[in-house]
């Protein structure tokens, strides 16, 4: 008869704390400009080690996780949800869904848990979610399928055809392209004039990736020009889809409003035309946008500014992210924080020597004209923001190609990439 392993309470408590803390780091890392796949795998291994410690602790580990839910954040919900899913404890999962319903900010922790666990741990559980009458559970069921690259079958079409929950419909619309479901293109097209902005955007996003390069692009074009929650995402996709000359025209329109400067700088890197490089180098003299301009320069040229010593020290008095002042109402995260400070002088010298290798009017991504192989190489070697762009290009180049999930656990991504390389 097997005996339970002895439990050292303070060690198990530490596993729970560390797993929650490291998940927060990981949640930021999947969109970070300085993390590549190998970095992500190292961080994932650290998260996994603490989650394994909780699993080995058995009932005591479960009790520790449940105790953290007395005053939970997304981090604690992630840790508890992983254990609940792996234990196939439906009652515990129902409690977590109730918490998320009451406090939406916890939702990301629950979703991440379904992304994290192995496919075998989800067997049976996801089927229950997809067949539920609860829209939130259906949403999570679709999310789990997408993140594990599993087609939910008719459940997706049913979610698209329901008219009662726009949030669920928007998630299903997004999933249509993420899973490469060209058969759902017509349904996506029907949503292009939906009253709900989220549904309109995700319908256009998916329809464009699935092959509709006319009406869907028109919707994205409109959203890209107005201040709305989907403006940046709309611009990111449409600038990849438009011919270079039309992309120039759109950026020129946006540039008429100084408030759009960041969008225009990002857009220059997305369009990828070397025409923008002299202008980007000039923007590197402005501390407010210098790092963003450096990132767009790298998207075009493929240069790693830090690795090649094309960076400089941060200007004096630069404050990254929220201040320590409790009276400061600005708690927003500095999205440029982890980008290098470009040295405009060094970069100009590099450009003077190398500009003849780039052709103005052509579209470049990581120093090459866009191709499946170039994007696959970036998925293997690039930083997370570059990898996200590469994944989008791969789906664009061949409508119906599922979107590669760059936020999945690193070891799972590596396995998928090996399969893609061999096909």
C-alpha cells in the first residue's frame, strides 16, 4: 500500500505563492518585446516546478489553493484552476466560474489555466463546458480548444448562430480564423454590420484572415481610423493586408492628428517599407517615442539593437511605468519599458552603410520580404511581438491556416513548430 508523502506546510505555501507570482511574470512575458521562445520555456519550467509541488502535496496542496481564494487575484485563480482542472473537480471549477462572474478581472487567470494544462487533463471537462447553457463556460470551452489547436466542431457554429450573448459570439468569431474554419466565412461576413462593435471587429478580423479581402478590409479600415478599443488591432491587420501604396495613404491620414503619432510609428514598422527608416531614426531623438521607433526599425531590418550595441542609456529622469507616489492616478503600464533605448547616431551610421540592400517600396519583415519560411524562422527565433506578427502573416499567406498560439506553454509551442518544420 502506497503511503502519502510527508508534507512540509511552509514549503507548500511557498509553492502556491511562487506559482502565482511567476504566472504574473509569464502573463506579461507572452507579449513582451524581449522574450523569445527559449526565454518563455525557462519561465514556464519555473511555473511548472511549483505547480508540481502543489500537486504532489495532494489534499494539503488543494487546501492551500482554496485558502488563497478568500481574497483572490488573477494569479491565485490561475493556480487554483490548474489544480481543479487536473483533479477534474467540477464543483471546485464551478466555484471559480462563480468568482469570475462576480469579478471579471479574475477571468484572465481562469483562461490561462485552461491554456496551461495538458490536453489529457481537459478530456471530458471541455465537452461539459461546450455543452453548457452558461455562456461564460461556453466561452472558456472555445478558448481551451483554440489554445490547444483542437476544433470544437459544431459547438463553434452554434455559438455563432446564437443571438443572446454578444461576448460569446465575438469569441466564436475570433475562433473561426484562429482555427482556420473557412467553412464559417459566410457566418463571419453576416456579422460585419452587427451593432456590437466587438462582433464587427472580430467578424472583420476573421473574415479577412479566412480570405475576404474586400468587405472585411473595409470594416477594418473604418475601425483603424477612429478611436475605439479595436483601433490598434485593426490597424495591425489592415496594414499587413493593404498594398504598400494604400498602407502609406492610411498612415498619412492618421498622421494628420498628432495624437496618432504612436500608431503611425507602429504602422511604419508593420508596413515594412524602408522608405520610413530615415523618419523612424529622427523619432529616436524624442524620448516619448524613441524606443517604439527602435522597435519598428527592428521589425523592418531584423536588427537586435541591444545585441548589436546599437542602444544607449536611458535619458535622465526617465520614469518607467507607474510612479511610487500613492497620489498619482496614472497606474498604466509602460508598454515600451522593456525595449532598448536606440542610439540614433549609431543606427544612422549602420543605415548609411546598409541601406542599399533594401528596396524602397517593398515590404520587409525582419530584413526579408515576407514568406512562409521567413515567418516560420521568426516563430523559432524571434521575440514575442515579432512572433505574434509572424503567426499572423502565416495565416494571411494561406487563408484557412490556423493561427499559431504564441502564448501557449513554450514546450508545447516547440513541439508544434517541429511538426510544422517537418511538413
